[in-house]
C-alpha cells in the first residue's frame, strides 16, 4: 500500500503534538506494529525538535515541512527547513553511559530509522531523509 | 501536561499527566527547580498518567536528579507506564533513577 501526506508547521514546539499525531497515523497506515509506531513518533518529534533548536536556534516563526511516504519498501519521512546548515558530523549523541542532560534525541532517531541522511544538494536549510525498512510481518 | 504537587503524609508527590515534550518540559523544569530550591526531599514523582516523554523531558529529570543530589536529597519515580519505562531503559537511566512500582514502595524505601 502506498500512502503519502505533507504537512507544514510553524517552528513552535506546541506543534510537535500535531507532528506526533500525523506520524502515528501514517505509520499506522503502513501497517507498523504499535510499539514501532511509538518509536517512530518519538523519533520524528526529536528530529523536529532538533530543527527548532539547532537550525532555527529557537525562532518559533519559521516553517518546517514534513513529507510522509509509505510503500512496500518502508516508511519514509523527509523533514525540510530553511534554517542554519546542520553539519551531520556534529550530530553525535552523548555516550549513553555518560549520564547528563541532553544528547539523547539522536539515539532515539537512529534506533528506529535505518537511514538517517541529509541531502547535501539542498543549498539553503536542511533536508533530512529518514527511512525505516519494513521488517517482518509485525514491523518490529 | 498537567502538574499537581500533593502532600502525602508529609511527603511531597509530583503528580504528572499527559505529554512531556519540548513544549511542556519548561513548565516541568520550573516546578521541579522550585521544589529543589526549597530543598524538598524525598521528592516522589507519579508517572501513572504520563502518556509521552521525549529527550527534553528526560533531560529535565536528569538535571533535577543532579540538583537534588547537591543537598543529599532523593528523587523517586513510581507507577511508570511500560512505554515510558522502555525509554528510560534504552537511555540507561533506569540505572540512575530510583524507580518503584507504586507509591507505597516509593514511600517505604
């Protein structure tokens, strides 16, 4: 089954609840298992939080565009912003053994998505592609 | 997210409900830091009605734990739903937070 949806949200944290709701519904349409859906919701929320914090430096009046696609291959989310360029090499989560505030979001994203890649061709802002391959009948 | 601070037989209990994310965690931080400023200990946190937590919520509690330890206080969590517990486990925070099954266990420990 192929489904797609596009949403544009202001870069304000109050819209993260909408991101989670749409992500959850699209993941549900892809046939993903419930536990995986919760992981995916958290990961997409974290990716958008990173856009607000790092690309837009907390500016809540910018735009974030999310494109969702489901296909027999997997579940894909493309997140675009027009903020400051993010250097992928700087996106390293903290060592999980090193207990301190922050640095967990990237671990949540990489735990659930098989592909985490920035499109280097985008001149202004960032285009992050997240893809989770379909895994077995229950999606786990 | 809703936060209610109740007094249970002389012990402060923070009852949380709803979603803790980048939007709501600043309010959680304000409440938590307010209690730490008064050197409350032990501080119990009831997670029973928490439906979601992200890294900003977790970071707030890590900061709270570090703060409470500066005066020898204890931060105790109880009634954590399985989904939230999974996130704590994945983050290896189940090793640093005091986690109890229910209020009675948290009080007695």
